[in-house]
């Protein structure tokens, strides 16, 4: 039966339905004119959950958070022009962390480019340095052969994003007025469902040569003082269980980054070493093998170790990514991490010499923990290292913890350890301070468990518009705002000694009244004055699962002195403790 359609709306509706068919369940959309047809199509499709964001940058990071939590593709819809560019920071982060964002940008027709047309920029592969796949889908052509080609391109992009080369992909869609569904432009005798491509995605399996397997087996088998390092990564619970099993069987101590789930491992914490950043340099000449999973370390201590060690490195990464800033890359093994662990768990013979090695490292780790607790447990209110520990004491088992970049993530890397089963999230791909609240909000929106965000004042300031999303969608995010009035992390750099310009150009104190800002969004705000009142502020938000901002004013200079005291005491006691 023939029917009248608007070609833009039909094209857009088929586009959205094809995304749904390929697993997209969530989408973030920002208002605009050029994306009118896309927005109508999205709003009309009941199979996809929609989140509306006035600020495209915040919306993109919110989508990033949903994708992190669900481990599934999330779509972004924007209008043309500079709105497209606002997505770039989140796309960079998704690219670095291999998060499947499906970027869908509306565009002016090709004939309006480079002629001075309003709100028209060059959107052709605009994210080319940080995208896994790009397709300009052109102007809508409602012909059967074109529609089949259209859905095949969409399917290809989704398969890349979710399986073949995981990460963000970009579809650019050109539209010419009229956009509205009832502004009919042509007559057809077929339906959308006839063109939805229902073929599933396949993945590219990687196999290792027998020669490489034998070489790896020999290297691992002969190691007497090897370590396993774990950076941030999108690892499954199966991976963690297999890793612990491998570590126990062959006596390899595991040194996880503060961004790793293994620092907060509950019952699986057998060979986990939490304080290695404080003493790893003492073993630079003794360690004879490094097996690395995930990204490069957060800590400069670990990065220095990686640069100085002469031990062979085995980097395990299913996509074959190089994650070694020292450029002493060793052997990159492109294989699924779980498959690697399963294979070598069966093929190796236990090396009993490593038992004493692992015991020694665990003994040093315990001694560092005692020094740390003695120093921090009675430290002043406003101590940033102690604040990290207090938060871990207070948050419930099975919580989500998002750790912001800058000083917060370093304090957790230096000092955090917990027996609680906590899921940790970060934006350590590009390690920027933009979009942190939005990303944590996206995670919280998809979780039945409480979600906590630890964030500094400058990162909080960068993403204030995200507070409206928290309020509008009733997202029960609990924000612990560490306010040291500026970039306290710069105190750790040599530039801090340059007194003439340091405060103005590096620390950049803002002297903001966050209480007024937060309350203007209708969100509760507390500013405790003691450790006791800090606990009293956070506990009700946990019981009631409410949104809240708890602002802890800290002293960055005294906190730096405390960190240095800890490192100094570890160094003083290092010879006796082993």
C-alpha cells in the first residue's frame, strides 16, 4: 500500500531502528534544528532510552558513563556546527579506553559547505585522529538499493565499535529542509522493517604461533622474581578470577594500579600488593620479568620503574595496543587476556623459587601498610591522603567508586586498599578533568548500587552543567568534593618553587562558594569541619540513596608534607623490613 512520507524522517527512523537492532539501548540527544528528523525518530522509538542534554559536551560524557557501566554501545545525537565539536573530549576518552560510543551528527547539505552558509563547518571525518570508523551517509535517498546500502554501512560501523576494533564510531548525516514528519515529500510502497539489516556481527579471532607460545612459556617458566602489573582496563570478573588463580599457582605477586578493581577485591585478594609505589624502585635490579595487563601505570614511581628496569616485558592486550610509555615495549601479545591466562595456567610448571620472592614482597607490602596507617589515621582534618582512606571505610560493599583525575587518582594509587568489593571507574584514557561529573552520572544512572564520585574543585568547576542532569533525572550520585582551592597537584612539581608566577598561572585559586552553586541546582550540600561530621554527612546519603555534594576543604601543602613523610619513612625502614 502506498503512503506519503517525509524522506528525512523515514531515513532517520530507519537509522535509529538499525541502531536498536544492533544493540543500542541508550541515547543522549541535544536540541537543535538540523537534527530535527533524527530527534523525532529517536523520540518515537520506544526501544531506546533517551536522555536530553542542553550541553553537548556534558551529554557526551554522560553517554560515556552509561557505556562504561553497561559495556554496551551508546548513541549520541547532535545538530550541526560547533555542537559537533563539543563532543570531541568525550570521543578522545572513549577512543583511548575503547568505549563504544556511536556518534551521530546532523549536517548541512554538501552544497552549502565552503560558501558562507550559517552554522556550517567541515564535519567530514572531523574526529579522524580519535575514531575507529567514519561514514558520511549523505543526503537521504529513499530507493531500495540505497536503503540496503545505508543499513549495511550502519551495521559495519556498529560491528567495528562493539567487536572488531572497539571504540567510538562516527556517522555524519546530511539533511535538507523540510525536517518534520508531516511535511510530506514523496510516496512509497514499502516499510522500514524491510530494510533493517539483521545480520549479527562477527569478531576477528587472534591466534598465536607455536613458536611464540614456546618462547613465552620459556620466558615465564625461567623467571624467578617476576611481577604482574595491572593498569586500568575493561576487564571482566572472569579475568580477575583467572588472574588470581594464575598468580597463586605460579607465585607471581600482582601489583594493581589504584584504578584497578583488584585493589578493592573482597575475597579474591590473595597475592595483591597495594603499596608497591612506595618501594618498587628498590627492586628495579632484581625483578626479572614484567607481565603487564591493561594500560600503563598511573604512578610516576611505577613509570620510572618501567623505564629503568631491564627485565623483559610481556604486554597482553586483545587489540595489540602499545601501552608502554618507556618505549621499551618488549613483546606485545595480541590475545584475549582470559584466553592467555587459561592457556598458560595449564602449560607451566610451578616454580617453587618464586614462593620466597612472593612472601618477601608481601612482607614489605604489609610493613608499608602499617607505616601508612600509623601516620594517616591520626592526621589532621583536611588531609587528602586520609580522606581517600576515610571514603573507602565509609562506602558500602559493592559500591561504584569513580575517581577523578589530577590529585585524587594519585592518592588512591599511592594509598588505597580495601577488602570491600568495590567497582572502580576513571577517565584515565586521556586523563582530562573535563566531563567527570557527567561520566559518573552516566554510571550512576545505570546502577542499583550506590555510586560515589571523588573529585577536585577545578574538575568540579569544569562540569557544573552536569548538576542539572543529576537533578532532572533524579540520579543519586554522591559527590565528595575535595576543595584545595586550585590545582594542588602542581605543588608536587618543580614549578612550585617558582614563587613569582606559581599561584597565578598554575594553582589558579578560584575562591568559589560551591555551597551556593550546588544549592542553586536544588541539590543538598554539606561542608563538614571534622572527620566526625564528615562521616555524619555521608552516612544518611548512603541509607537514603540520595544525591548530595559533600565538600571537604583540604590543605594541599600540608597534605604534600604528609605524603613525603610516608615515602621517607618507607625508605628509612626499607633495609630492615626485608
